[in-house]
C-alpha cells in the first residue's frame, strides 16, 4: 500500500512535464518562391523555430536541397506545389537547387 501511494505522487510531475513540452510560442512561417531559375529570397534571416515554406512559382523543375548547414534536408524535384521545413537548429544553411548550379540561397537561423 505505501508503495502505491508513492507511485501516485511521482505520476504528477510527469504529467506536468508533458504539458510544458508543448511549444508555447506561436509558429511563424516565411514563404520563399522558386522561379526560373532563382529563389525569390537569396539571404533569409529567421528565428529558431521558424518554418520556411518554399512555393514553386515557375515552369521548370526545381528542388530545395541543403548542401551545408547544421541539418540536412531535401525536397523532391518538382514543378509545382510547396515544401516546408521548420528550422530547429541555429546556424547558416546553404540551400541550392541541385539541377541549376547558380540557384543558391542562404538561411541564417538565430
Ligand atoms: Cu532549379
């Protein structure tokens, strides 16, 4: 019986910690367009936790691919639609389209 009582007390802080883990800050989204053949934002500075939504706005096929940075991610090659990434790590990201060598941009996460 005393054992059960102790478990009940321990369960409370766990529940509180779970509630605190829910993000308290409102999410921010910044949109960048992919045109033929450039990103509409070459240098972007954002706060950690910001989501960048890339929107395909040209005719050609492009992708969004990190070549350097604290985290790597890559979209599919596509000609329409969008791709989003939430930046959870601070640092400087070099983002390119892998089939158009001069389609380069940077995202700096503070
Ligand atoms: Cu491209």
